C-alpha cells in the first residue's frame, strides 16, 4: 500500500491487486472468538507507525484513524513480583530501573537526541554514503553486539536486562547473534521513547481502511479477490511491484526473470514461525505485577537467560517448554474491542519453522506464572498455527511473519545482493515487501522506497 500511495500521489495510474476479498494483509481485525470480541489477525501494536515518514505525510486522521497510546508501553514481569517497564519518557524509564538508571540514560540520551536523523536513515535502504554519519555511527556502535552481550555489558540488574531482551526478541533471532538483535531491540525502544507504541482504535483494520481511503483519494484503484498466478493475468503496465515473498516473485514472474536470479530468490531464507492465540476474557488478565495491568504490551518470558534459551530453541527446531510470549491488551484502553466488562488478549510465541505443535498449554502456563488465575478468565480461544498463517497469506512461509531472516548475512542483502534491492534484472519488475529494506514492521517504507526507485527509473 505504501508503494501504491507513493506512485498514485506522484500522478501515476495505479492498480493494487489483492488475493483476499478485503484489503489488509497483516492489518486485519475480526471476531475470531465470540460475537463482539474484536481481535487483530496479525499485527496489533505498531511501534514504528508514528516514526514512519509515509504515515506522517498522510491525512490518516481525516479518514477515521485514531491512535491509542497505552499508559505503559511495555511491561516485563519477573518471578519476584517486579516488572520492568518501557515508558514514553526515557528518563522515566531509567528512573524505574533503579541501579541501572544511569546506564539506561547513557544508552538512550544520545539516541533520543539523534532520533529524527536515525529514523530517516534506518527506515529505508542502507544509505551510501550516510546523510548523518555521526548519528548513525553512535547507533551502530551500540547495535553491533548481540542482544545477549549488550544486555550483560550495559546492565547489572535483571529488570533492565530482561526489558532489553524482550524487545530484541522481536527480531525472531537467537539473542546471541550480533548486529540484528541488538539493533532491532534498540530501534523498538527508541521508537517508544520518541513516538510511543500505539495501536488503532477499533483494530488494526482501521489503519488499512485509512490507507485505502488515501489511495483512492489519489485516484488509485483496488481490486480484491484476485489471486495472481502469472504476470500474464495482469493488465499491461510499465511497472509491476511485488509485495510478496521472494519465491512468489520468482514463481509469478517466471521466464521474465533469468534462471540464475530466480534461483537466488528461492534461496532466500525464512526463519521461525509463530503460534498465536486470541482470547475472549471475562475480565482483565490478573497480573501480579501492577504495571502489567496498565500496559498495552506485556513481554512474558522471565529473565534474559530464559528468553535467550527460548529464542534459540525455536531456531534449533525445538518447541520451547517455557516460550517467550508477546501479549497485547488493547481492550484495556479501547472499549470497542470487547463487550462491556469483557476483555481480549492477543498472544503468540515463536516456534520452529512450519511447526504443527499446539503451544496452548505452554503459553498459558507462562501467563499463569505471572498472572495466577488467568485460565479462569478465559471464555473462548482461537488458535492460529504456522500452517494457518501460511494458508491465510502464502507469503508467511512456514509461519514466518517478519519477511525472512534478518541476520547479518541477509539484513543488508534483502532479498538478494544488488546495488538497488528493489530492482530485478527485468527493468519493469520490482519487489517492495518486508523482504526488502528496512524489513518488517507497520511503516510502509519498503513500498515507498520501491516506488521512488520506479519513479527514478523514468519508466513511468
């Protein structure tokens, strides 16, 4: 959608083709459990949304989008009853971390100052040369170590270590991998301190609705219920942009692309998948730690070492006995999500690629660990496995919801090593999915960068 909007507002004729009967991709909301309980199908909390130059440039509020900002962005409970918290203010977050307050300020003071430059540099293809080399260097120096090494080096107490580990685990990577895990953890926390971790009132689908309205406002067109199997099905165009996995580009484009390039696309690596549960609840989750009751997101995984083991096991093909669980509690702040007095919970864990194991008991055991009595609140559950996600969206290969492995080998060569990652050997074919820079997240900037490549090429 980012690519379509960018091209349409540049005055180009644009048609978006969507396989589902409604637009949305990972931004859909539905009553998965019981009537009146509205659950986000994929994305739920959007840390990068307000940092996105695309979203900042669009009149989304005029099309009904309202961002909800939880009191506590992230809470991370521990067995001793404490909970680390990520707050909008990095100073307030530091103050809550006791003996690690000074270390946290040293880490984030310069990053918060550099944030406008950093988001401009990092929400796009790697800038060569960097426009803000000093700011990027400061970030890079902090992002280079693995999340495990960085957490141990920077912090002395478990709350700060666990808080950083939980954010870094969004990378869906073993936390002892250098560069990617530390960088993603820092980016998510920095986004929270600068913009918050908001979500759309009424559900993630409301953001889709607003983006579609913007597209149509620029005279772009949308066709739903059209699953494309070959380029020959599509109307003639000067440029085709694929918001797909690399393998889908290879399959649909066929002989329009050289065999060697298609083989490289098929070698693109996808990592672990997810197992997700949507809950309809009779009351809010009875967390022991009070900050968890005021948080939009709760990272349920215990200590740094526990999260490290859980994320490593998913990569080793092992379903973790104590998985790291990412949970969202939108209904605490958005009454449109559930009937009066009732609540929802959105929760998932990382599992081996393509796993078919039911992780319900493991997820609920982890939540009960920090919220005794949780199971008594459950009215209904809706489970989505890796296979379910791939059926829902064939681009989520093996349940991989982040568009492919983001380790150092693939972080800068997404989807293959090319001077411009959005181009292909056919000058009319481009790729604009999360398998291109800057990668996964609700920000639309993969599409924007691809669209700018198309416009710069002069073919449209």
